[in-house]
C-alpha cells in the first residue's frame, strides 16, 4: 500500500484526482475540505467553527485540523496506506504529520504537486461556484485563497523536495491524461499500482 499526499492550489483538480488515485491504489482518500464541509452542512460544533474561516477563504486553524487528521489516520482503513488531500497546509502541520507517522513507523512515499496557472484556476473555480452554488468560490475569495496558498503552503513544497519525495505534475488538460501522468510518475519512483487495480485504470 502507498502513503501519498496530493498538494496544489485551489482549483488544480486535487479532489477529482484524489478520488481516482484512491480507487487505483486501493487506499482511502482523506480530504480535509470534504470533512469540514460535511461538518458545516450538518451544523456540528466543529462545522460552526470552521464555517467562518472557510467562507472568508482562510485555512481552518491547525488546532482544529490536526486533531481531525490524527483521528482519521488512526482508523483501520488507513493503516496500510492513504491519500491526503488538503493536509498538511503549513509547516507546523508537516511537523504534526511527521510526528504521527513516525510514531507508527511510517513515512510518506510520495508528495504529488499539481501545477496550474492561477488565471486558469480562477476560471475553473468560478465555473464550479455557478454550478454548485458554493459561497467559497466567488472571485475575490478565490484570489485570496490562492494568496493564502502561496504564503502558507508553498514552503511545504521546498520541505518535501528537500526530502526527495516531491513529484511535480502538470494539472492542466484532460482529467484522464492528468491521472495517467501521475501514475506514470509514481511508477518511475517504484510506486506501482496494486495487482488488483480496478478495470480501466492504467
């Protein structure tokens, strides 16, 4: 099984690729965004706290996020592998994740960075906002989220690049093509698809 992290700016297609890669590698996709949105929708205490940050385009504070991820990674389905989408976002969260994985004798096998032009990202997210009615996708919020990403998350790329686990992928183009690029790049690093991968997945 593989322990993977998917990283990239909002609108780069992380959610879509996370689902496809999780199916291909037979590991759970763990998305902080999905978990927070579910809590917001169900108006849980965590959701109420997270809602204000999400609607402003800010990251949910580490104190809330770290506890959530530790609990999720400790579940049985993540014991032999997982794909993280949306976490870690900051160097402090990297340290939290390192501590958790070290405590279980594990480490990330690869960090997949999806690279996309900011203007293309804004167009993608504006389209999604119209289609899904998402309040966190108006243009001002999207551009703020991109700025937050550049300031807080891009330093993670340097950290993982220094560890030799970073894989850069062009995120623009057909969804299938992007998936194929990721699988091919991981294969070059010795991370192969399981023998029982679903039909139709390269």
